[in-house]
C-alpha cells in the first residue's frame, strides 16, 4: 500500500501536474460555442432575447468556465436596451458591464476570441450610450474597442469576425463630419467609409462560405 507522500514529494507532484495541464485548462476561462451558445446566437439574430437568455442560463450551468455565454449575455442586454429604449433598463444592465469585462479579461489569451469578446462588449455599450447621450464614456469605449480589434487583427489577420467589427468602426470613424476630424485624430482613430465597407463585405463573404458560419469556427 502506497504511503502518504512526504511534503517535498507533494510539492514536486503539484508542479508536474501544473505543467501537464493543457493551456486553457489551468485556471483560464476558455471560448467555445457549446450547443446552447450556438442556439442562443441564432435566437439573438432573430431578436428572441428571452429564449437566448434561457439557453445561456443552461450554458452557464453546464459550462461554467466558458466565456462565450458571458459575451452573448451582454449582447442580449444590448439588444433589449436598443429595442426598448428604456433608460431604467440601461442603468440596471450597466451594472453587469464591469463584471463581464473582468471575467473576459481572465480568458485564454491564446484565443482570438479573448480580445474579440472584450472589444464587442465595449462596442455594444458605446452604441447603447449614444441612445442616452453619454458621449464621453461612449468615446472611451470606442477607443478601447478600436485598440483591441486593431491589435487582434495584426496578430490574427485571418480571424474574420474581428474584421466585421473593425470594418464597422472604420466606417463609423470615416463618417464623422470633417469639422470634427481633429477629435478623431487626437483619439488616434483611422478609417474611411469605403475601406470599412470593403472590410465588412470581405468578412461577410467568408462567413457565407464557411461551413460553420464564421462565429462558430473557433480557432
């Protein structure tokens, strides 16, 4: 019968186990479209927010370390705020923002979805803030999102979901009236409408050709 390991032996075993755990399983949250998240994404595209929330609740229970449901729950909040234009709802859901970004920041940094999901949460809140004239905070969130997506695109140029969002921001930046372009330059933004639309079209063509419809094709 094996005796109780000595303290020193226990330390060695712990170190070996730590280095044998595959990346993404050693405490970091991962990114994967499980069956519930995939169905929730479809529901959100059809504006079926309640159904999406139910599916994401199941995903959070069965896959507690998966960060995709965290991002999609924010997407659900965003859709509900935009559709209802309810300022009370906006402030109530805003309390979830920091917690979700904190959780996403602890995800697996090797995944392109790590920065993508953080950027998306910032974009969603920036757009929601425009509804309620919170322009200063909106600009901060756009800047964060722009930085995350630009860095992601330089490191993962073949990751098309990021190109859709980056193309949207380039189009948005390019449509700012010329008298406000000085502010755009101060913030370090670059973009034009034609280039942004081209980026989005390129990414959308890839999405249509992909068997997994782009977002589901985690790399």
